[in-house]
DNA sequence: TTTTGTGGTTGACGTGGATCAACTTAGCAT
DNA sequence: ATGCTAAGTTGATCCACGTCAACCACAAAA
């Protein structure tokens, strides 16, 4: 423990206009003018340690969250104990939208690593988006994007085979890392094989085998959670051509 | 062709306040006062014949639609021709939300029977929901509900076996028919086995066999598209207990 | 250093659902 | 009625993925 005065959350000026995630996050597409007005929207930041919940299914819904650092998974669990991961979220992405409909969260959000989120009180968001047109539009787009993303996952789960699913997953991760200024070809997965499997509707063994197979075929190099994509065109081809043994 | 003056869409007073679907549709939860103000929102109605498209993937996004009569399916098709049904929509449900994110529709909406929709121009919706608070909230809830529904489908596709999926599907249909004042136990499906299969991530043969099996077990009575649910508790049990052969 | 635990890999085997194919039924036009 | 077509059923076979089980790798604790 140091004896210096800690930097408190309250002491920090939290401002979207200062944040380097603007072009990924809620303010994307808004004018500078409009973004300045957002600064009253983000009340506080909240730190979540690895494996801790940001919220749980059943929690009353009060806010949505913009991820500032780190990453999360969301999952729902069925009565019988089966768990299904419904998504992985990275910096700049908005999490918690599921809670609006019933005013209770319908899934769990768990940090995959030590993370920090901006807390956006829903009541304030409603209020402000009545006045700031750009905010209204962007918020609607964020929700709509989530719907489109979910349809993509449904397609994946409903009509792709194991290796296609994993290839799609890897390309998606790569693309999202790129958007964040990281390498498209080399990255570190924050989730376990089991979590990937749950997301893709597969067992961890199947995920592991598919990774190994991709490696044998020279498409990627895997070492535990570290992935290097060698032949992204090859991965893309896998998705388009339904299975060529 | 009759020689009488046709009843034009323009001639009909289109009003949410008059509509018997209020408690299922966008106005749900809004005050009478607020609902009256919606009447300017619904510009026109549009009739769609069975098998015709309400919109197609790629169409510019201009409006969302509230289903007045009939029903629809939405689907996306992959490059290689595979098709995935992402949802079935009934009266009172809102369709077209996927278009907001990119200002282009990302899926196709096809009428399963002769149907009619209320056209809600998105620009007007934005405008009005800035002034009518209840509308803003309801619209957000509709979008959020769609996200939660999609998570449900992901769970179904990711972690349920064929018979569980079909049982869940039947119970969901039953529940939605009930909400519309129809029998919970007896209804007519508007979609083919292939469409059900596509939605559930199964082949039509598997759907057909599962129907037959449910019938043998005395859970339902099937005759083509006509379904009678005999033992809905039995169906529920099927979902909760992961497979007991 | 050894120990312990969690996550990952790999192999052998079984099975649920896909595939292929034949047949039936219902609806519709003639 | 009769023929035609799209939708549905059912059977036989196959295979992708799940299951079960052994083993390995790495990280944190002792």
C-alpha cells in the first residue's frame, strides 16, 4: 500500500470527447459538438476484475456499459444447468442492451480479463437522446447492429459445420482486433476452448481438434490462446465452400 | 375487374388508437394520450401477397413495419446459396429493425400468407419518439426484446437436441397464438417443414420425424400443418431434461 | 525445486441427425 | 374425376461430432 493519495474515479474527468475509442463506441458518427454533450452522460467508470460479473441475469436494469478496457463474455444458463455463451465483447462495444425490454438483465456479463467500463445510466441516455439527434441515431444503430450480429450467429449455428464455425470466429476476431489497431494476423484469445465451444455450439474437444487441423493445414499457428493467422484467404474459402474434405 | 371505386389506402383512416392490436404492438404500455399522437406515425398500409417480399437484403432502409394481418418469415442467405430462417413474425410484431444499423436491410422478409403491414417511416419515428417519451421507451423495448429473442434462438441452436428444439418451437408458437386470442392447443402453422428446419438448424426430414415421434408419444396430434397440443407439460419436460431416450 | 490445478490435446468409440431415396398426401388446374 | 406439383412421411445408411478417457503444458503455490 502506497501512502500517496489515490486517483479516485470521481477525481478523473470522464469524457467521451477525450477518449480514443470514439470511432468504435457510441459516439461514432456524431459531430464534435454533439460528442461534447455526451460528457454528462457517462457518470462513472467501473473496474471489473477477471471472472467477476458486471451484471447477472435477473439484476434490475439501470445502465448500459461501454467497454473501455478489457473484454467480456455474455451468457445465459438454462434451468438444467447448460450454459450458452451469447457473445464476446471488446473495447468500444456496448453491453447490457438486453435489459431494456423487461427492465431486468436476461444474461450474465463476465469479465474475461481485468476490465473497465463506462457506466451509462439508461434514464440519462433516454433523456439526452431526445435532444441530441446524433445520439438517438447512434444508439438505435448500436441496437440494430446487435440484432444483425445475432442473426449472423444464428446462421453460423444453424447452417455451418464445426470447422466453418471456427474459421468464421477467427476471422471475426481478427477483424475486430484490426479495427482496434492491433495485428490482424496475430492475437491473444481471452476465452477458453470451452467458452469458444459454447459460443459456437460445439464441445471443447471439437474446438481443439479444429484448431489442430487448421494448424496441420497451414492455415494458422496455435499455441494455447495465442493465434497467428497464416492463410486468411484459406479460412475464408472454408466458410464459402460448404465442406471439402 | 369491378367498376366500383376501389377503397384506396389513402382513403382509409389508419389509426393505432382504433387498432385491436395495441396491446401487442408498438403502442403497448403507452398512455391513451400518447397513442393518439401515434396516428400521424403510420403513414399507410401495405398489402403483401403470400410468398412476396416485404423487403430484401440490400434494399435501402426507410421504414419499419408493424404486422396487421398475416405472418412473415425473415431469412438471410449465404454466398454459397444456403438459407437460414432467422425468425417468424406474427401480427403486432415489428419487422425491419435490422435495417437501421447500415441503412440497408440485411435480411429478406417474405409473407407466409396474404398479409398487411403498417408502414412506419423511420425518420418520422425518430422525430416523434423525441417528443413522445412513451414511444421512445416502447421502441427501445421492442428492439431489446428482439435481442433477447435472438439470444433464445442462439441457446436453442447451440445447446439443444432436435426434439428439444421442436418442442421449444411449438410451445413458443402456442404461447404467441394465445397472446393473440387464439387457442393455445390447436393452431395452423403457416410455414413448411423446410422453413421450420431452417429456423431450428435441422433438415426437414428431422423435423418431420420429430413431429411423428411426438405424435406416437401422445404429446401432440399432427396433420400436415395443423397442430394440436395434447400434453404441453410433456413438451416442457422435454426441454428441461436434456434427453431421456 | 516439486506440487497442484486448470486448461488444452489427442485417441477410441458411439450416436444423433444428415443424406439418399422411395412413397404418400394434399391442393389445384384442367 | 384426372393429372400435376409441392409438401410431407418414412426407411436405410453414413458420418460429423459428442462422449469418455488418458495424457500433456503451463502457471501459481508450497
